[in-house]
C-alpha cells in the first residue's frame, strides 16, 4: 500500500511540474508534433546540463577547495609575519 501511495505521489508531482512547464512555455497551444519536438529538445538540454554538472562540477569544487585552502594558508602566513 505504501508503494502505491508513493507512486501516486510521484505521478502527481510529475504531472504538476509538466503542467507548469506547459503553461510557462506555451506548449499547450502547439500541435502534437510541435509539442513532441519542443519537449524532446527540452529533455535533451536538461539531460546535457545534468550530465555536465555531474561530470565537471565535482572536479571544479575540489579545485576551488584547494584554491581556498592555499589562499587561507598564504593569508595566515602573511598575518603571522
């Protein structure tokens, strides 16, 4: 019963956000073929953004952390002298 409830909540969540997408992007006034093309492009762009974030963001966060750590070391050394 809990699985069914979770599935229904997920379905309602996705339906709500798809409805918001159709209103914000005016997809609701398009022909079915146009809807398919626009939705496919939107999914492609969203997938590319998520892929890029998963692929490149961790490395950049680590690099930024190293830079901050190095800068903190330089500043603390400068303040001690």
